[in-house]
């Protein structure tokens, strides 16, 4: 399950990075930051429940 969550978090991270590079509207960036933080929280919870330490780049 963590593989799918890693993919979702990575997609959210990439979309956020692209929006920042494109100098997108601050509301769009804020929305993408919220989505990324939510995806990251779900991923970290998955790691916690499986008793596995997340990779350092997801902390």
C-alpha cells in the first residue's frame, strides 16, 4: 500500500514544484501545498503503522 501512497505524494510534490517554477497564483500554490502535506501525512501514517521508518525525504 505504501507504494501507491508514495506515488500519490510524489505526484503532489511534483505538481507543487512545477507550480512554484511557473510562478503560479498563490492560491493555487497554497492548494497544492495542502494536497502535498495531506498526502505526506497519509504516507507517514502508513509507514508508522507498518513499523517502517520513512525515507528521510518524506519526513
